[in-house]
């Protein structure tokens, strides 16, 4: 893990292998433990089939209790598991709470992995015993954080962790985030888990509102394949151990900017590590008559299989982009549309720019990261999404994957 | 071409190579010529960037003139080519009309291929001269039809032709259809060209209304990758040379059923030949509270990259299907949902059916064609789509393709 990652004081991290993943010895169970009760905020999937831990988590958050522990397993999503799945979440939460001498209402649960398989509750309970044993060991906190970040991975290739310090008028506070992403990443937070931890003290309502704004500007603006999972969760905890209470507007603004920075860094890592992805592409629609139009066009282009495959092929096939703009279902004047690849003007007024040379477009697409800007010249609104390419490896991973 | 394909009397077919495709000698220009003026009906793409020939074709149809000739080129879509593209269509139509001694208003034009490249009008004019020369040759009509069907192909692997006879109270009439499909096939008729020809005599308004109903039940119910092209066109011609005038409701019903059969046969060929496709999957949503819900869920499942990749992997991963049902944006009670793969009940009441065995589901998915039925048990409405799988070959074709 990079030396630059600031680790938030007042939290402990554990990651162990409990046999939930097929690969022997693979880390698959993580614990995030706050030394003190932490004010919690969360955003969950909008999928109509929320997984059992999402149903449980929504109830916890509604009850407004501060949280102490977060248990996250990979290898099984505990989704579409019916009443039994919900019972299993409670069993696990109560078991962990008893072991840590907490109230079960202080324990948050997340799961990720295959949908519809019975939840392997016995293995998880045994895994919790390993977690507790490991918690007693003197593992360096940065190593422990990395192990926790690895334990929540499914088809992710690398753990995703970031941490920064923020100087407020009340002193220095820290923000540390970890996440998992890979497949099914969609604007509405599909198959994504993210945990944002701080040692600042912050009011519950302010924290929840801030998280919602930040999620809508970060995790909800990425897309890998357009699918939205049953388990997506962003949980934010503020345990206040820094002693810095964020109440004045200047501090809160500063802190929100930092939170957005952390969330965007994690969101970018998720896109970069999208299943099989070789490119990170920022799609921006500008000059829209309204925000809804900008978003609709942006999402249509970012989710087009033909556009994403062209990115993989490093093919400056702007025709596919303009076709996707055209079928987004937005009224527009095609003769006003301009398209740029990075600084290269490709389309002017709906047709190929007369000065455009294929080689200039191809050079942009050969980069690992680039931007596509679509200017509708019909208004003031704009919307941006990060997306990835659609590759052979995506097909391989998803034709074969059942962790 | 199969002996069983009935070729409609009163039409001539030509297909030639005119250098529009990169491969030397590849057929790329087709002519469909009616011996007499034919009553025309058409359905066009809803893309906001309609190609120049679509703009031209809409005007022709609006003028209500009977048609004699249809010229179709592959290799260049003449889309996003601006004013010049529209001028080029007129140039081509006038050139062909003069050569055949027709009114330009009797000449319909279609183009398919790469978007945004200048239309190679000189090559097309030279190609027309080859077409006219070939028209003079005594090519067997079935061979000529196959050549025309090949000339309209882009990444299609095989020509798509069907022909049947219909016994009406007025005598026998024939229906012959040819189409091209492959990539970008979407419910709303993306990158698809289809021509439905008959020797029946039929009133213009009846013909147009019938075509619209048939298209909504056939070509608009298929999906390969969810993209919708700038050029999609279904054109139907009725030249009346059989002398059978279809006016009574019984004959019209009979004929419409036959037209739907022809359209569905072509639609199925298009899905089967979807870029890289190895599976044809019929997705049906039943028991929906209303038709819009049924369609929304059906299209979401049929367009999910994760679901389509699981089909390719022959992985009975019903969790991905249920996840897609859940994010379709429809209010539903997840505990009522049943899912069948062919005759195998997989999900009952939102969870895995207790009697379901993975091997039974896997056996269904090993077939080249199978059905997925999603029963919401919440109403009477239903919707069906044909879709294909998402494969390595799809990625290869679209990462590399620029015809």
C-alpha cells in the first residue's frame, strides 16, 4: 500500500480467509471496527431485489444507531435468498456482536459475490472466529487495511484504498476509503461496496445529506457494463476520535470537498479495474437544454456496447458515438453537435470536421485514459461519466465467473 | 438458397461488386426492380441522426408515389454526412432513374456500413453501370436474389432470404423477404435493412398500417447489443402483378399473418447471425401489471451484458437475470417472481426453487436455442424479445470492424 495513504485513527481493520471463495486461502471476510460508536450514513442500491444485508442495513440506518463494526464477506451475495437469507444476516450480526460485546444494532453487514446461493452461515461464523483471533495479533494497521480491502474483492484485480488528511479550523481530521468494484458497475452503484471512514465528529443529518451529494457526484457517475447489483452499498462512518467537531459552514465545505475527492479516487479505481478494462474514458455532454437530457445522452453513450468495443479496438469510430447520441431519446438538432476526443475536434455541426485527420483521433484513443466531449450547443447543462472499454477479458471473466 | 423459398413474380434482383467494401470482389450494391409501379410502405429508424437515404426515403413515402426500384449499398452508411450526403442520394437516384427510364421519385435508396465517411458517389455510379449490365444477363432469378441479399450484408455471415405463398380467396400471392442485420440490432430496428415484396394488390393506407403492426411484432422485438442505427429501414412493396386484390377482411388477416411469419423468420435469422452470437434466446415476461412494465423488464434483461455473457458461458446464472429484473425500474413484488429456463423451474417466489438442480438449468443453456420465462404473477400482460449472447467474437468484430 502506498505510503501516502493516510489511515484514519480510531479504526481497526482485519481480513481473513474463511473458505467462502473457491481459491484456497483467498481472503474473503473483512472487519472494520471503530474504537467508539460512529455516526453512520449510507446509500444503498435501488435494485428491486435488494440483498438480505441491504434490507438489514436499511433498518439499522433508519433506527439511527451509531455503529461500531462492519463485517463484509465476498464469495456469496446473500441475495435472492428469501427469508432464510434475512435470518442469516441477523445470526451473523448477533454472533459478532456477542463476541465483541456490542449491541447487534451496532453491527453493519455487507455481502458480495454470487447471487441466489444459500448463504454459508456456518463458514462465516467460523470466519468470524478467525477474525477475532487476528484482531488480537499485532498486525501493522496499513497491512491490516490492505488485507481487509483484499477480502472484499470479487473479480477486482487490486485492492482499492485511499486516505487523506483535511485541515479544518478545529484541527486535522483524516478520511480513509476502501472499495470493491469490477463488474456490474453502473451509474446507480451496481455491485459496488465502498466504506468511507473519518475521525471527525459530524451531525447525523448533515453526514447523510453530504454522503448523498457526494455519491451522486462520484459513484453514481461511473459505468462499466450498465448492470446494477442487488448489494451496492456506500457506508460512511464518523467516530469523532479526532475531537474535531465539524459544524461551521467553511469546515463542512472543506470536508465535503475532501470526501468527494476520496469518493472520486475510489470511483476511478473501480472503473480502471472494471472487468477486463484497458481504458478509462471520461464522457462529457455539454450544452444540453437541461440536466436530464445531458445525463440521458451521457449514459447512453457510456453504456453502448458498440462504443465501448470501439474504445477497446482503439478505433476512432465517432460514428458509433453519434449514433448513440441519436438514439438516446432526446430531442436535438443534429447539425449543432460537436465532438472532441481530448483536444482533437472530430465532429463539427454533426459531420466530420474538415480539418480532422483519422490519425489524430487514433492517437488519442491509444492512450490508457482520454476524454470524449459531446457539445450539443443547445443550452447550458452538462453531465460527466467515467466509463471503461468492453474487452475480450470482460467476456472471459463473465462467461466463466461464479466465485 | 433453399428450394423452398418462393420468389415473388414481377421483381428482378441484381447484386454486384463496386469496390465499396475493402475486400476485393465483395458484392456491395443491390438492385430490387419491380416490373410495375409498386405500392410502398415503410418504417424507419427513430435515431435523431437519420442517415441521408432515410431522410430521402421519408420524403418519397410522404409523397405517396409508387416505387419501381430500390438501390441498396453496403460499405458506407451515408450517415452524418450532412448536406453533401443528401445531395449524393439525389445524384444516385437521378442517375439510376435516367438509366432505367424512371422518374427519380420511383427510386428508393438504402445505405449501410460505416458512419461519417463521405459517400463514395463516383464508385456507386460506376457500380450502377455494372448493375445495369448484369440486369441484361440471363442470371437465374434465385441466384440473382441471393446475390442481392449478399450485396446488402455488412458483418452478416449469411444472406437472409425467405419466401412463401399465401392462398387467398382471390388466388395465390407470394411474399418474399430479404434482410441484413448483425451488429447494432435493437428493438427499435438498429442497423437493419429489410425488404418485403409481394405481388398482391393492396391499398396504400392498409399496407402501411399492416407493416407498422408487423414490424412492432417482429423486427422491434429483437435485440443483439442494444444499439440503434442511423439507417434502419423496413420497406414493403406490393406490385399487384398477381392480379389478386386484397380487400376483404379475411384475406387481409390471412395475408397479415403471412407477412408476420416472413418478418419473424427474417428477425430470427438476424438474431441468429448477431455479431458473434452462438445462442438465440427468447425472453418472455408474463404476469405484468401492464404492457409497459412487461416490455421494460424484457428489454432490460435482453440487453444486460452480464446476462448475455452468462448465456455465452452456458452458465445458468439466474442471479444475473433476477438482478436485471430488479433494476429495470419497475415496481414489483420480488417474492412473487418465478423464472423458467425452457420447462425447468429455476426460481419460485423470488428464490431458488427447492427442486431446482444446477445441472438441469445448465442442460437448457447448452442448447443453441432456448427460452427464459419470467413470470411476475402481478397481472395479465406479457412481452417477448429474441436476443443473442455476448461473445468474444462480438468484441473481435467490433473492435476491428470498419468496412
